[in-house]
C-alpha cells in the first residue's frame, strides 16, 4: 500500500468521523423525547455510515492525497451519496 493510498484512507476515516458528529448534532434538534431523538440519530447515522461505505467502494482505487478541500468534499459526499451512486452507475453502464 502506497503512502497516497494511506492518505486516502485517512481522509475517508476523518470524513466518516465528521459525518458521525454532524449526525449527532442534527439528531439532537429532532423530537421532544429521548426516544424520538435517539431514533432520529440512528436513522441519520445509518444514512451517513451507508454513504461512507458506498463512497469507500466508489473511490477504492483513488490515490489522491489528503487536502482540506478533499476532506470537505468527502464529508459533503457522505450526505449526498445517492446522487454520486447514480452518477457512478451511469458511468458503469456506458
């Protein structure tokens, strides 16, 4: 494994960790009871973890180094992963 691949894995992990923190923050504003907030947090967390897994699969061969911009793009991508998955499938079909 090259250094660039290790850096890419680092950006994936950091992006996923930041997405989890955002999920916790967003979940705290939903609902009046503990069970409503916990349910919202679990659903938001599942969305972001699934997105991180899909993005890891899509970018598994990438060797780009970690930059602040790439980290920000990764965090945003974790939340909008269905769009990225559709683009990936469209490229695979062609």
